[in-house]
C-alpha cells in the first residue's frame, strides 16, 4: 500500500470519523477549515460544508503543490517551487485535531497530513516532503526509535499589537515600551484577555504573560508539551491573535523587527529530551461534557525521566545526554539560523546592538549573550529564533542537531559564564552567527545534518523561496538609500 492508503486505513480512524460527525451534530458545526502549514509557516488549506465531512475524510481533498510555497511568484514572475504543469497534492484531515472556533461556533478546524498525488508516475501517494508538519512527526518518531527519547519544548512567542492609521497601515505600538510595566500590560487587558479566553477553549494552557520592552509588545506563554503539539499550538496561537486583532481593529504583528532601537519579537525555544511519560488531560475551563474539540487537543505529556537533568552536584551542569545535545546544536548553529531567523528582517534583530540578541555560537548558564543557554535545570533555551519561524521545521532541525550530538558524543566545551563581549575582549575566539539571510542560506546549503530535517523537495523549495526573498531585498531601493545618497554629490 502507498503511504496515503496506509494513513486512510490507520487503526481507529474510521471510528474517529464517526465521532467527528457526532461532534458536528452536537455542536451545530456548519463549516470546516482543513488546514496545513506552508514552508514559511503560513496557514493554508480549504473550507468545506460540514455535510461533506465523510467524503473528504475518506478520500482527502486536492490542492496545487504550489500551495506549500504560498502559491507565490518569484521576482521574475514565475511560480515558486512548482510550475502550472505540476500535479495536485492530497490533503487528508486528522480527526483527532477537530476543534470548534470559539469566535464563530458554526466553524471548526482540523490539521491535515499531505501526500503526493495518487496518479504521480513516481512515488504516487507518498508522503509529501514539502509538508513540514508531516516531516516533524516522522523525524520525531525516528528519533524516538533510535534513542528512546522524545523532545518536549515550549516557545516564547513575542509579538506586538499595533495601532492603525486612517489607511489601515501600522501607526505605532498600542502601548509604551516599558518592560514588565503592569500599567502598560493593563492597557492591553481587553486584548490579551480575549486571546487567553480563546486559547484556553482551544487547548492552550496559558501560564503567564507580561509586557515586553517594545511598543505594544506582549509575551503570552502556554505550557510546554510534546514537539508536534507545541508546534500546532503556536500555529493556533497565531490564528487566535489574528482574529482578536480583527475584533479590536488593530494589527497583530509577528514580524521580527518592525522598530529599531527596541527589542525584537523573539521566540525562544525551551527544549528537553525525555524517556517515558504519559499524556494528561486538561479541560482548561471547558465543559467536560461538551468539549469543543477532542481530548487530543487538551493533552499534555508529563512524567518520565528528563535526560537533561544534572548528574553531579553542579545544579547548573546538564547530564551527559544534555551536554551532547548542546554540542550538536552549537556545532550546527550557522545552518539552524537560516530556519530560526528566516526573513531578511530577522537580521535587523542581530544587528541592533544592546538588546541581548544571540549573535555568537556559544553556550552558557543564564547567559543571554550566547546562542544557547541553560535557562533552568533540565532545559535549554535556544535563542537564535524569532516569531516568524516555521515551528515544525525548527523543531525537526533541533532534533537532527540533537541526534548528531548524541551519536557522535559532541563535546560543547566549557560554558561561557562571562558576558560574551567581555570574553572576546579578553581574547576568546568565538564564531559569529551568519548576519544576513544570504549567508545563513549558504550555511544551511552546506550542512547535510540540518538539511536532513528538510527531506525530499523541502530544502529545494525553502532555499528557492528564501533566496528569492533575499534577492528581492538586494534589488530594492529603500528610504535609507535615498536619505544616504540622494545628496551625496556633487
């Protein structure tokens, strides 16, 4: 059987399809969003009337391959990734991810797994390798098979709430750039309370939040979990913020650096590797008898053995597995930067000095001047990532770096406890991360370990899309050009 046929015939799937019908009828669902995530993290898909659920669930829907590359054109007017002659992918909804939208209870959404067209001459019905979400699931399962470990991680998605001018364009932050200031946090209370309300309904265990040090900048955190569910929740969080922005007629901005001279929108990933554990169900304020989604959406993996915990009297020093993982990540930081800092704008963050941006390939304890730090016993904070990241590709790439570190017992060296700039002044030689998107893409191209997190066509598509983005930037005159050169001569 093809991958598609095996997936359709997965044990228990037929019963889950019936359970979705019961949910549709119970909740009064009229319409379904069947969604997947493009290579840049954009949420794509189709919508169907709910009375067609069984037909789509048992066969899938078709959409052009180019949807995985946002169906965008390059600067020469050619479609990125796939031409008009390419076949159509098959998207198959995953019933367990069914979730009613709290802002319009007539509508529910589901994530989908993508496959090559069933009539392709080569690999018909195979998993579509430009499906980052599907890739992460398969990468994680292989990592568990090889090492007996699964990654749990949490993200810290910073973003800015911006006002609109009379034309609907950004017109500054909704609040002042006062970090941790409760009064500025309070000014955005109607906004963040709506985000939290929707988030809890959709399975996000919201744990804390604060006002950060840029205009209108908030960080609202939800609990960590198994890697795929965390990536799904970050995707859901972005959808929620976009909806709340529509309701308040403001802009939800995940762009890394809309303003210079203040902090960027980072998205630190806090990671750990675990043996064992089991899923625990959290209702999160919902009615247990009338949940708006299936239990899968409210599960969090807990318990088991955290292999990053210290094994000596040094409470900061990770155990052997953790040190190897740090070694793997530090070794591959250059290539990882092309994924974690995925836009031209991302590098504004690295060049804007004085805001703790992680620009050096080193690690330390509670050291925010390095690319990786031990943020607490049992977890590492990967810092060279911002809020424009595709969380599925990022998690898969971290797993590949971890795999290399464990397999080859890579020694990360001693942790840097000094401010990295002071250490360099004292003579330490430290590798700087790529400082442009073009340089980062070159590093990724040369790194077979990280490229393996982008199997099949994925790396080709990502590289083509991002190089076009870089070329568009290089081929654009900006206000800076005019201001600097217009009156330069005579």
